[in-house]
C-alpha cells in the first residue's frame, strides 16, 4: 500500500518540477544594446546595377568573373585547419548538449552475475572427501531519476544548446574569414603581377633609352651626365622589378598555405589568367540593426549571453532541495547438490537532499554566474559596436575606391600620352633626357596608382562581404550547416 502512495505522489512532484527559479532571459537586439547603432547607415550604400540583393552573399564567390576565385575558396575551406577546428568544436558542443539533455530523463542500469564454486566437506567415504558444487546467480535492475524541481537541469540543457548554436555560427564565421583571406590574397597577388608587368615594360623602355643615350654620348651629341642619369635610372628600375617579383612569389606562398595546393599546380592555375578578378556587386540593407543580425559573430555573442543567463538559473536551482526517485528489482538464486533456493527483492522510494550549510558556496556560485552574464553582455555590446564600425568603414572605402577609379584611369591615360610625346621628342633629338625621365616617373606613378585603386575597389567589396557576415542568415546556407539539434527557446519561464 505504501508503494502505491509513493507512486501516486509522482504527478504532484512533476507539477512542482515545472517551477523555474532565476531571471527570465530577454534576447537583446543590436539597436537596443548600443547608441552607436543608428536607424540608418551614415555612409553611402552601394547600388550595383543588376545585383540580386544580399541573398547573393552566401554564393558570392561563384559570381566573380574568374572561376579560379571560387575554386580556391572551396579548396581552402575543405582543407584549412581553422575550419576543421571549428567543426571539431561543434562535435564537442553537440556531445555536451546531449549529455545535458540526458540529465532530464531517468537512468536505468542492469547488473547480472553468476558464480560456480566447489567445496570439500570434512566427511569421508570410501571414495574420499565429499565435494559440494554450488551455483549462485543474480540479476539486478536499478533505476534513478532526479526530478528537475526548480528547472536547473532544463536550464543547463538550454545553455548547452545555446553554445551548440554558437559553435555552428563560429564555424560559419571561420569559413567567411577564410574565404575573405583567400580572396584578398589572390587580389593582392594579381595586383602584384600587374605591377610587375608594368615595371618590366618600364625597364625595357629605360634600357632602350639608355642604348640611344650611349650612342649620343659616344658621338658627342649629349653630355656624359645624361648617360649617368639614364644608367642609374635603369639600374633603379631593375632592382624595383626584383623587389616586386619577390612580393609576387611571397603571395604565391601565402596562397599555398591557405589552400594546401602544391605550388607547381597552383602556379599553373594562376598563369591561366593574370588580370584582377571583378566581383558582382550586392545590395546592402539600409537598416543597420537588420544587417548586424546577419553576422555570425553577433549570433555567437547573443547565444553566449543566453547560455550565461541560463547558468544563473542553474546556480539558483542548486541552492534548493533536490529529490531523486530510486528503484531496484533483484532476482537471485542458489543451486547446490540436491536442492535450490531463490530470493527476489525490490525497493522504491524518494531520496531528499537538503543544502543546509555550505559556508556561502552556492551563493557565491550564483554571484559568479551573474558576473559571467554581465561580462557576456558587455562582450555582446562590444561586438555590436565593432561590427557596426566594420560595416561603416567598409562602405566608406568602397565608395571612395569607386569614385577614384575613373579619375585614376584618366590620369594614367593622360600621363601615358605625355610620356610618349616626350619619348618621341627625345628620340628625334629635340627633347631633353631630364624632361623624359620626369614624364616617365609621373607616368609610372599614375600606373601604380591605377592598379592600387583597382585592387582597393575589389578589396573593399571583399571587406564589405566579410563585414556583412557572408550570408549567415541565408536559408540555403542554413540548410548546409552541420546537423545539430535545434537550440532551446531563449526565454525562461516566469519565477514559480
């Protein structure tokens, strides 16, 4: 009868277990966590013709006019250690979430044993001592279930699931950062190659001028000082070309490290096309808070904050009593010569644990959890401000590069015409070497500026891609995330 009374109390205990202690979590938004996040962006937003919107971010690399960009990005993602580490952290977080979730359910264990023994009695017969063979066997089933009276275990599971979601976002963020690094490295390499080709043409031009000047000096038509000027200029151009080619080689080494492609194979791929890749533009939403919510690092910071809030509930629940239901069923038997016996047992009952005195340990753990929450909230605010700054700066750089590009191209064309006019005059014998070298330096600087502006324009698009989160909220990409349990709801139940 007592057993049935105890079983009848289980529904009541289940009702009590619905109580949750601790604060109710309210997810912050970028707009409410920082005054620096204004309703509208303060920088000029790009308006590329023919763009399909921010949804293209998730597949942006395949929209460059050079297929090698997407190939290198995909290769890097498949072999890069940082992405592999992020995936390993997802596996760890998934295991932690599974462990925390299992604490909500009963545990059952079984134990079985069988022993056979032989003993010799002191009695004797014609055949010697009398032997007795005994077989002992038993099977036990133990069950235990700690009731989640104050929601501590549920909140521990919520915290684990929040961190699992954060590790998924970390993984995507690692992919975005890696892709941006690969793209930027390739763009820098292509700009380096273009500069090297320009310097090579400049060196050939100087060498031709040096040969013509040497003939004029030998014939006495020009002063030896002009020969010294052009010879020094040619030597300077030659060493600059060596420096530039060295930088290009270093760029190849960087791409090898990022993609893990053997250098000979990578150089063969790079040689197919040496021009700067051109990306397809995308539209940026005008509301900063909406754009910031699409960044994986902001999602990480918010989920870490949710986990810290849930851990306050866990610490609070640990200050209250805990009740466990314990049950056991045992079957035992003994067989021996001439007979047998059997013993069956069962037990069931609650176990109560009361935290009477701990010298302030559990209170300190609550304060510790609250301090971690405050730290996580400050980290979230800092992340929001940094993200807003990154986006604004990327927009400024993109707008500046776009506005400079036409003027840089015009300057390069005009200075080229000026240089060729002076070169023709010098070859005809009516121009001075000093004017020619001055025109050459101006033309060379204009060419370098044009290449730099083109590189900066593409680099600004890449920086903006990274600042916007690389399409974290795109549904197609969300479907491609590593399989993981859905995170628990962020909000807590009201205090019981």
